[in-house]
C-alpha cells in the first residue's frame, strides 16, 4: 500500500505504481467491445447484461472537471452495499462485482427521467426557490430558508440530457402528459422512490448522518417489472451531512443551520443568514456539493469555461467521500487495488473468459 500524504491521497513521490494518484480515467478496453461513455461510468454491452466501470471522473453542472483518486471504487462499493440493504423494497440490476470499481448488472430499458427525492430545501431546489421559481412544478410556501427540513419529502424529477447539456426539471404531471412514462408505472416509481428515501434516511441516521436529498434511476426489466438501476445513495447521487450539523430534529420544520464558508472565503450567493443571536453551526458537506459550492464561489455554475480547480480542492473532495464511505459502511475505505493497469487487466480477463 502506498504511503499517504497529509490529505490521505497516495503520495506521488512513492516508488512503484503511480497511476492511482492521478485517478482512473477510463478502462481502455479497445475497440472490440461496444462501450458507452457517460460522465462518470463506462458501460460495456454484453447483450442481456452490462459491465459498469465507475471511473474516478467527477462532474458538476453536467461537465466533467477532473479526477478524484479512488472515487469510482468508493461509489461502486457503496452502491453494492445499498443495493443489498434495499433489495426487499425493489429488485435492482446488480449481479456481482468484478473489481472494486466494476460490477456486472442486468440489462433493462432505462426510464428517460431521473427521480430526485428531497427531505431538505438544499442544492438546486434551494437555488430555484430563492429565485422565485417552482421546484419541478411544486410551489413551496414562502418564507423557507436554505437547508430547512421540509414538512415531508418531495419528488423533483428531471430529464436526462445528453453529455455536455443540462438536465431540466420536469413535473410529474408533465412526465405523464408527454408520455415519457406511463401513468401507472410512474405512480409506482413515486411510491418506490419515497420508500427508498425513507430507508436511506433511517440507515443514515443510525450512522450519524442526514440524507438531505438523493437521485434514483429506474428501468424496466424484460419481463416488464420495475427495476432500480445505476447507483444508490452515494456521495455523487446524494447529499449527506453529519446529523449534529442539522439544528432541526427529525419532524421539526424549523430552519436548520446554514453552511458557512471558511474564514476569508466568500459566502455562496443566495445564502440567507441567520438573524442576530440565532445559533449557527457549520454543516460539512460529505458529498459532491462541496465541489459545486466551491465552483459557485468562483462565479461558475455551468456556463462557459470552468475555473482551474486546485489539487487541494480535489484532495478535500476525496477526503469527504472517504468519510462518507466510512460512516455509511462502518469501515475505513481501503482500495482493493492501487494499480490501474492491474485493474484493467482483471476487467479484460473477465471479458475474455466470458467470450471463450
């Protein structure tokens, strides 16, 4: 195992394999296979099954921005954990792992929408609300504040945009009216998504975390049944905070603490400050929102060229992912491999054996 620098990332001055420090960018499997490249994942088509390789790429505002070492393995292993913990609610596409970052899954027909469930007014929902816009067709009451616990979780779906374009909010009524999803199936999606969110909220709370919001993706299996796909309750698809950072206890809809910028750094735009005398506690992000907020502090939210991201920001992002992994899984993250080349060879060996 390579030695670590202060931030916990492999030290680039170590001898031996250095490719892990830069992050796993892609599988490099060659032109022999049918491969689809997403912002974070490579998907190899194996007829009725798919091989999903989760890279270390990180994206924000629908743009790929760089690499966070070992992020892909953390996401893949977290998804496996959550797929197992929710299999009594809905079948999922996971079959088994191939490497730490690679899993074999059932193929199905993905639904053309993403389903975001929110327990708190945070992220893009807060930005829409602060600008006076409905949140995916939902008109929330006036006077709410950033990170406030909502009276009940809400569904805020979005369309799936092509890479490089922005996903667009869409209401449940519009999904049915436009025929994106048949009405009975969509009602099932809504019920399952809320049940998944309740399970995620419960298990996160047992580990000292608050599940602020999360994204679910669903597909239809060959037999017509609904199936959970993609990833589940990871720091890429979800927002997590330490429970002590939330000032509102469960069931209380009073405003929670607003995350503050470190001393000397600008406060993100649109953040409402607490009145004088009202206690505040910084709520450390344990997910990708930390990077999103850093980008917005630089004045970038998806339009034009993104700013150059310093190595220390990527390192801090990695540390937050590791902390989230440790809290959710109950163990410190340790990579199954520190050699990208060895991992690629393991993937190629699996594919070759499958063909023989």
